[in-house]
C-alpha cells in the first residue's frame, strides 16, 4: 500500500484454496501470471532503462515498446474533414442501426427466456417420456399388448405425454417465429448499414480493416504485457530491496540451520506417478529428499534462498535473467510469521499432525520486525507501482497506435474522443477492480472471525483467560467484528462515490490510493486495507504470548527436544485444537493481507486486453449482427400402444352320441382376436356323421388378454342313408316226370320286390324293409291236365326247390351281407301226375263240398310287379257240367313253412294264429288250394285270398269250413287227401 509522502508499499500475502488472489494497489493478478517462479526473464539490453523507469514510476521498455508493428504516420498527411458518406454511415450506425440492434437485444432477451421455457418444458417432457417408456417396456413390449385394460391405461398416459409433446412443439414453433421475425428486422438494418459502409471511400474502409486486424492481435499483446510487466516489476523490486533481501535471507538461513527433526509441514499432493508436490503462494515445490512430504526446511527454503541470493547478485551486476519470483519473497515472510507466532505443524511418526513451539520464536519475531516485514512491504510497494504504471501508461501507447492507423489511411484522428473513450474504459475497469479487491479483504477478515468465534464457543480455558496476554484473546472477536462492520460501510460509501467520479487517466490510482477528497471519495482500497491490517496485526500481541508461554506451560505432558523446541502432547493438541487453529489462521491471514496489497486484478490479461482494444468512435470496423439460431433439436415423439390380437387354440372334441359319447376325433382350430372379441369356431363334421339334435355347427369363444386354450365338445350322431334295392323273384314250372302226354305248363313268372334299405354310414349296419305293395298275386294252377284231359297233374311238394321271401324287415352289416340277402331268387314248381293211393275212396261232390279248403305250394312274393300269367293260359278244371269254377272271394289264407297261418282281408291287415305242422309239410313247402280251383297268391309267405267272407276273415276263420286259422302244418297234413278229393270231385262232376 502507498502510505503518505514516503509512498512506501506494504504487502501481505495469503494462500486460499491453493491459488493466490492478489489485491491492493492496482489489478488483481492470477498466480499463473504474476507469481510464476523461475520463468521471468528481462533482457540485458533493457536493464538500465528498467531500473531508471522503476525508480521514476514510469513503464519499462519491455511493456511500452511492444507495438513496433503499429503503422507509421501517413507521410502525405491526413484528410482535413470526414467525407459525407462517413457522416451518413456514422449517423445511421449510431441512430437507426443502433436502435434496431437495441431492439434486437431486447427481442433476444425475450427469446432467451422463451428458449429457457422451452428447455424447462423439454426436460419435464423428457422425464415424462422416460417414465412412459419404462411403463411401456414393462407392460407392452414393442408398444403392443393383448390386454385392453393395459392399452387403455398406457394410452391414457400416452395422451398426457402427447399433450406435452404437442405443447413443446408449439413453444418451439412460437420461439422460432420470434427468432425469424427478430432476425429479419435486424437483417434489414444490417443490410442498410452494409450499403452505407460499401459507399465509404476506400481509405476509410481500409482504416476499418486495419483496426480490425489490430484488434485481433490484442490478446497476444496482453499476454506479452503480462509477462513483461511482471518480470519488470519483480526486477525493479529486487533491485530496490536488494539489501532487505540479503538481510532476510541471512536471517532465515540461520533460523533454518537450527531446525531439528521437527520440520514445518506443508500440505502436499501425490499424483498418479507417485510424485509429491505442494503449491505455495503460486509456486510449485517438489519433494527434494524423497521423504514423501513437503516441508519448509527440506524442500522450500533451499530453493527460495538460492533463487533470491542469486537474483540479488545478478541485479548488482546489471543482469536481468532472474530466476526467482515474488512468490518466494512471500514464502520467506510466511515462514518467519509461523515460527514467530504459531505452533508449527509437523508430521509425527504415526502419520498424525503434531505441533511444536519453536525455540527460535523470540529471535524470529525480532528478525521479522527488523527484516522480514520491511522487506515484504518495500518489495510489494515497488512491485505494485510498476504494475500501476504499466496500466496507466497504456493510454499514450493506444493513442499513438490509433492515430498512426488513421493518419496512414488518410483519415482524421479525434484525440479528444479517443481520450474520453479510453478514460471511460479505464474507469469501468477500476470499478470492477475496486469491487473485487474489497471483497477479498472482507473474505480474509471473515475467515479469521470464524476461527475466533469457534474458539469462543469452545469454552477453552486458555483462550478465555490467556494469562500472559495484555489484551485477552477472548476480546479479539468483538474487536474484529467492529472492524469488519466499518470496512463494509466504507466499501458501500466508496462504491457510490467512485461511480460518481468523472473518468480520467488516473482513475485507477484514485480508486486504489489517492482518492478524491474534493469529490467525497476517501474510501480507497488502501484505506480499507490499512484499517483491517492494523486491527488484525495488533492481535499478534495477544496471540504470541498465549502460544509462547501459556500453551507451553499448560501442557504438562509436553517435551523439549535438544534444540529447545516445545513438543506438544497429542492429547493437548486435540483438547486445544481451536486455539492452535486460531493462531495459525491469524498468521495465514496476516500473510494474505500482506500479499493482497501488491495485487492489481484477478485477471490482469483481460484488463490489459480491454484497454488495448480500439473501440467506440475509433473502431471503424463495420458492426455485424450475430443472428439468433432457431431451435433445431428434434424431440422424440411418444408412440401409442396398440392392441394386439390374442391367440386362442380351440380344441374341438367330437363325440359319438350313438355310441355312448365315445370320442371320434379331436380338431385344433387356431383363432385370433382382440381382447373381448367373440371368435367363431366351425365344426368339421367327420364322414358318416351329422350333428346331434341341438348341436350347432359353429359357436363362439371370447378372446382374452393373453394366449389361451379352450375346449368345445361337438355331439355327433350317425348318418343313415336310405336307398331302394330291387330284388327279383322268378318262378319256373316243370313236369317231374315225362308221361308222354302233352301238358301245357304255366309260363315263367318274374316279379320284383322293392326294399327300402337304411344304412348306418359309420359302422355299415343296415335294415331293409320290403314294400308290401310292390307285387301282385301269382296265378299258379293247383292242377293241370294233359291236352287230352285224361291226366291230371299237381305240384309235387317233395321236389319244390324254391322258398318264400319273408316280408318282415331284415338287418345286417356290410354291403356284402346286404347283397347276399337281397340277391335274385329263383324257385321251381314241378308237377306230377295225380294218382290215388291204395285204399283211398273217392267221395262225391256232396261229400267234398266246393267250400272245402284246398292247398297249393306257396308262391313267394318277389316284389312289386304285375301278375304274370303262364304262357299256356291259366289252366282250369272244367266240371262235368261244363262250368269253370272261379275263386269265391279275394280272401286268402297263407300257411308258412314255419307253421303260422295268416288271414289277409281286403284291407290288407293281417292276423295270425299258431297251428301245429303236419308231417306232410316236413319238406318245407306250403300250398294254397281253394274249392279245387287255382287261386291268386302273394309271395310274402303263403296267402289265400277270399273276398266274400269278410266276416270270417275278420274273425280269423278259414273260408268254407268255418274253422279258425290253423298252423301250416295242419294244412299240409291233409294235402294229399285234398288232392285226392279234388280228383274224385272231377270224376263225380263228369258222371253228373
């Protein structure tokens, strides 16, 4: 800091989070810029100039002469006045274009807010989409489900996400519309400005191009200035403080030579290769002795002492290739301060941090007061003065640069305008520096305040009493709080006053040290710093005796090493940790304040670059609108869940109801449908079957929300196919023996029986029922004669080779059996000569009335056909009276071989009685004879028709005899007798 007429600058330094912040007179400088060790070199050619300028307070050549490439003045002179086109250009640039760009910036602010709203909505939408996607992945993979309820649930969620998606796109479209509208308006203004710029004379446009090229180099120039100015400041300070450096180096060398195994530990870090380093006040130190730690005695002081000693020797010889740095001066001050006023930290054998009270504390306090502190303050004062001069000297450099550019292109240079622009820029930078520097001062003070408050509330007895201290340590907190409150008020008032000051070439010096009392600004950085430093520095008068005497005496377990150092016990260190921390914090913050006084700016390079840039009215580079970009990102749209079809496998089990529900077959039908749909299955009826009653050919099942199987039972019955089969029945007539007589035999008779056949199409079972109306009566003569009429012939029962066809239904299985049973039938009726057996008497007609029953062989009824009349005509026996005898009626009596006799009336209803079979029927034949004449017979067994005696038929009685029906055996038993009686009857007629 600059104090009074001596202008002696005092410096304090501190370390915060392994980087050094520099505050105080001038710019705050980063550790990488000002406090870099071993890398600053000042060339020998400028040494003398540097020294002289440092003493006179002017900028050194290394910072002032970096602009050799600045164009020289135009030898042809400069234009007396600006052309009208430039006036028009500047008028529109500052007027209409300025308004348009101002409006554009306002629109940009709205667009930025709209973009932020869009981004916030996008983030919210993305979260919803992610949640929805998670639900889809777990419930409806590939956006498909077979469960309608799941679809409804997910699509409800989808609609919410889709609404947000649509809203997001609306925000995007609206924002882009605003951007397009604003860009269009700005482009219109830009196009007009471009047109005016293009109309400028070439010399003006060339000046603008030259300035543009220059401004592109200012960053590099600022970097060069940082390097040069810091090197010059360090060199000037080393030269000015050479004796102080020598004295301090000697003091520290002596102190460190008395160090024991307990060495001052510095926090360090180990990289991936195992290399141990520590960053101390902006310079990095390495582990020199391989003990995996960084200590002052082993790793820092040997480097610092060597560099500073070498640099003082070089400066004495006017050499400028210096290797040290300001950071090393700070390291010396910090070491002395910690030895004098704190319990030094060290690493114990068990790895914990121990504390020692150095036996050299009193001597170090003396050396600090007489050598260390003066060196730090004097070194920092020279250092800061050099940096301030490098900043304020830029005005003349910049003015020369701009003027050369204008005059070289034939343009006039407005010096007053340039001065006003540069001074305003300097003021703006100074206000920023004031704010940053005072914030750093308050931060240091509040850091110490927190350490003191922790000690207060801990109830530590030594801190509360501090018997050896003149000012008790428990009063320090209140004192510091008062100082902080005062500083805060100073900063508030100072900032207000500083902003009201007019811009000037020395505004930074005013803000930092000199102030402007006439304008009401006295709260300089130096003033605020000095008040805080004085308050905190006096705390050492309380802290030093507490640490040297009270703490050492209170630890009954403390030990002394061979060098006289007090080694505190671990328990004491733990019990009084807040006191040790308060002492260390005070030492560190005093060092930080000392360092802060020599720092100008937190970003020295940026400040220099801003001051180097040509701006305002002297920047003829055509401004260009940077158009806003529309939102082009693509947001993933949500996808709705669709309802997929579920598969249902229907088992159709066919059962045979005609066979006790026996299984027939099993079909599988795969159906697909949506949840809740009715799906139709259709039965495939097996061959030979048909659906049972009430069994439908198709039905429905309900689709569920997943694949499933269902079983349906199909009831079947057998199909019966009805067909008609014709069976022929042929009757042939022949003589049993040849008599040598001519006999006219009946012709062949063929009739057809129609059977109704019903066949089971599953198992082949069938039933056949004859059509009883399909045949007619067969006229078979009971007796025939030779042509001479001398011989009579009757059917021979013993040779009858046919048989009756039953008129009852029949059944069987299979086509073969059916074919066999309904095969064509042939029977033969053989006649033999009628002769009376010995001992048989021939009765008269009266004895054998015409109504006596007669028999004849049964003619089977083959089927529905007309009555066939034999070829020779129907033979009849003519009575002697010459009259033929015809059947009396249409009623017939049939006698079957089985012995049943049936009577069939005109209404075709049949009754039957059972009778015994005579021995004469053993051959299995049946005959029908009525009144000795031929009758018509039907072939469903043996039938005898008689129409005239309906009452007898109804009563089941035989005609002419008034007998009831007998078995066929009775009729056959009297067959021979009947034939004989017939013959006798004929003879009797002839006699009559």
